[in-house]
């Protein structure tokens, strides 16, 4: 239940979600007999009957399953055994998720007393959908292949490869990926990689996914990345891979055109197209608020992402005014379908980048991708300049 709540970063206080997120890669593993049972049910064999060797101690454990190291027998005489990672879904975990989601529905009914219930229910629906899909390893294998295909021409990004003949909806066998943990700065430096380069690679890989590919890894917490010398960014755990839906894509195009062209009306049009504006909310108040802070947003420069302070963005008087209007503003905003995991991914992503190098300008790195996104969707390059600069970018 704690892991389920950890993804509600937009609705729970950050102090709570920070603690809950630790559950994502700090889960006690299940005994090996649970893994044996899973293999008996799914493959009607013991792991030792399938693999040359199978490590009884898991490499990693999470709420839905755990990962073990195993070795496949050599293909030819004199060959070396092949090291693989074996991901095993816990028996009956699908039933436990259903119970957790019922409890979460009750939590939402309580939170709905102080927060817009419509937004909470939208987030609940999207979360329920992705958790259901995360318990089907056949879908995860397809996600892995799709993301790998999108980066096949980029040697700086790597994904495991699935052994389809050994995998099922409950067991996933894939190539073993080595690498340093992305948050282990000493290990990164020891293998010759600059954390700043890793941060930039991480950010640009996500802009490519969101703006160019339209398909993104929706769970960028530190446990889902390794870094090989280069640096080469290794993605892990493909249970949550999401498309950028049509209305969001069209709205993002308009919003980015507004941001880059310093056109607040265009930005508001994009917000509406994405589905953020409630039909029964105070549209006039929302537009006024957006326009009031629009130029601050497009011209603001952030030197240290680990020390972001709302006081750098608004005055105390403006903050009091917004707080006084918050109830009406909350009623005026709805959570569009498909946006929940985009927002959560960006929050986790920028937090991870700040850990690697807080001085990396994550927003500025996205500008070439935003330009490519606009131009490839019949946008115009005229009058498009980098916010805070006077130069028009060169876009290949």
C-alpha cells in the first residue's frame, strides 16, 4: 500500500511521499520457496531444471516481484554460460493489488473532503490501469522492445533484451545489465563518468521520449537506472511505459509555442487543449493567474535546482493573493487523462537531476527538442527564441 501511495506525489505532502518512495527499492525479498512456487505454477519446473544455475539470493526486490541472477547453459561446446536477470512476479500479487486499490479508493474519499475529488479519481484511474499492466510481464517485454527501438541509433542509451522463449506473463528473463547506480556519484567518477554528463544525458533522453517518440518510461526513480562507462544510460523496469495521448500532444504543441514565442494566449490555448480547464470553473480567474505569472515563468533562470524556493518566483503579497483564490483555482483545473504520469515523471526526473548536479539547467536542455517537436508538427520557426535569451536557435 505504501508503494501505491508513493506515486501520488501531486496530492500528498512531499515529506510523506519522500519516505514512501524509499519503499520502491528498499523492500524485503520473499523466501526462495516463493520463487520456486511461482516457477512450478507457471512453467511446471524448478528453476534448476531451466537454468544452468540460479542464485537463491535475489539481486533486487520490489512490491510486485523480485529479480534473481541466473546462468543459461552454453549454446555450443566450450562456450561460456550466459548471465541473465530473471524477474519473478509474486504469486497472488494481482489479488493484493485489488485490495490495495480498494483501500486507496477509501483514502481518496477522505482526501476528497479537502482536495478536488475529480482530480483524485482521475489519478486513481490512471494508477489502477498502470498497476494492472505492471503485473503482466508480456506487456513489459513489449514496452522494453518499443523503448529500445526508439533508442536503437543512440549508443548512449541501453535497454535489456528479453528471452521470449523463457518468459511469460509472470516470469521475465532478460540480458543482465551491469553498471553503477545512478545516484552513486563516487562510483560514477571511479568509472570515468562526470555526474553532470549523466544528468544531461538523463534529461535529454526524457525530452526525446516525451516530445519526439511520444512514448516514455514513466517510473524514473533512481532504482530504475544504471550507468555504464561512457556514460551509457541503462533503463530498467519497463512495467510503466506510457504513450503521450493525442489531446496532450496537441496541447503541448500549443503550450510550447506560447512559451517559446512569449505568447500567453497561445499558452492558455494549449492548457485548454490538454484538458486542464474545467467547464464549470472560473475560467477568467485561471486565465488571469496564468497571464500574471507567464512572463516570470518564461524569463526565470534557475541556477541551482536543489534550492528552488517559491519566494524566488512570487512575492509574499502575490502568494497571499493566490492562497486566497486557491479554492476557486482548484475548482477551475481538472486532471486530463494521461497527464498523471507525465507530471510524476518530470517531478522525479528533475529531483534526480538535482542530485547529480543541481546546476544543470534541465529546462534549457529541452529547447532543441521543443523546437524539433514544433517544427515536425507543422509549426513555424519565426519569432521563436529561447526564453531569457535573444538568439534564435539553429535546429537541424
